[in-house]
């Protein structure tokens, strides 16, 4: 082989090597079609239910942290290699960006450069799995069809709920108040109505327009059930015997569940006792706050203990489910039902399932008895 042939051979070999490397790199690149048209579900508990992210093929996304939040996050997404960036524009300040590594059938959260979400704080490496792929290998055709039918039913219910919500969207504060009174909320006053009217008057038009159908009645319920907090003595006093409202981001982490149980006691119509409330926070700290947070109390004469999930100063909504299990064990027919205000307030009522369903029918506000 002469020198010219040797050079051509080497050059051709180098080109083949380069092409093979590029081809290998392309093989591992995620395509937009791999992620669009799917709804991804958080592997852990969302804000009172499933936390979902929907990636749309028009370059936009939506996320919904759970039933306790009426906030719907929206924005645009970009994909570079296997890194998905969700950008949510802010009316003031910098845009919020969250990054995910795209793996087969899942989005894996990348905490380093992400801002995270308003209510649910996602940790490094936690996954959102595509709902369309939730069925396990080996699932029977009938099981798969049942899952498909169930999802279709849920989609139809959500669509119907959205359509029904338009019935209440343009009501005035006073019209909402009349519906709440008809549903059985007896403690609303003229002062409460005037206060909410004042709040709305001070809102920018675009913010007011963005309010969903449940938020105005939620504001009215807040004025009734928020109670009074003394910042000097750190004591909370209930303001209602029917509604209890509280901020899910606690001011006083040492007594956040004590206040909650006192709020439940205030609205329970005297049907059960809660005594000997004690909260125990470990002195050992983690990057999310105290290592443990235990709540002990008696319901009637039975001792109960709840281990709260610790996430900085955020309230663990799992105790709502726990309290309903306590009521069931104590032979009590009513349950704690709750809803959000679209921000970070939780509104709690103590009632029967029939009362909650009638409340929803009259006001358009959905009350839930489980945070899962």
C-alpha cells in the first residue's frame, strides 16, 4: 500500500469513527414526541392528592399540585438532549424554571438549578411517571381496559366539573354569599361580605379575572373561620363553630398541629372530646427541618399518636386523613371535609357526606374527605 492509499484509508477510518460516535450520541437523544401528549404523576403525595404535570405538543405545559390547591401552573417547555426545562413566567420578578432528566416513561427532578413548586417541594431524583404507562407488565387485557375506562371517566368528570364551574364564575360576592347561606353556612355577616368585596376591589383586573369559580366563596369562608391569632402570646382563638381555616405554611411550627386540633374541636358540635394534646419535635435537624414531629392526643378516652411528615414549616395534610380514621374508629358518622382557597389556606368543615354533596351542588365548591 503506497502512502496515498494509506492516507485515504486513515481518513476514511477517522470519518467512520466520527460518524459512529455521532450516531451513538443521537441514539440516546430524547425526541419531543417521546414526552408530549402525556400526563406525568408525582411518585409521592401531592397537595391533598395527585400532583400532575402535562406536557403538551404545542410547546406548553400545565401542572396541578393537588386538590387542596386551585392554582394551575402554566408555561412553556424546552428540551435539550435529555433535559426538560419547564419555564413559568412571573408577572413580577424572574421566571420560575424547573429541570427534569427524561428517562424512559419518567421525568426525574433536577434540584440543583430548579426553583421548585409553590406547595409541594420535590427533592433531587424524585420521579413523575407517565400516567399512560402506569399499568405493570403482565397486566391482563381486561385490567388494562378497566384502567383505560376509569381514566376516561375521570377525564369526563373533570370536563363536566369545568363546564359546571362556569355557572358560578360571574356571580357577585353577595350572590355567592346567598348560595353559601342556602347551603347551610349560617355565620356569614354583612361585614364578611363587605370585607371580601373590598379585597376584590383592590385586586388588579388581570388577577381578578384569573380567579376560578371556587375562590370567591372560599374567601367568604375564610373571613368566617380564620380565627384570631395573638402574636404576643402565640395563642389562637377560634372565630366560628362551623368553619375552621388555617394557613398551610405555619407561623409557629412548635404548635401547628395543636392549633389544628383546637380548630377541629371548635367545629365538632360537641360530638367528641380532644384532650391532652402534646407535640414533640426532635432536636436533631435535617435539611427539611426537625428529624421528627410527633403529635399525641386523646379523642374521648383513647390515646392516639401521629408522626407528621416534616417539610420545613409546611403542614402535613396527611393528618386530615388520620383524623377521619380516628372518627371512624370512635364510631362517629361525620367527617372532616375540606377545600383550598387557590393559595395556601385550608378550609375545614365537619359534616356528613350528604351535607358535603349538597354544598357542592349549590355552590360549585367541592369538599373532600381525603387528602390522598
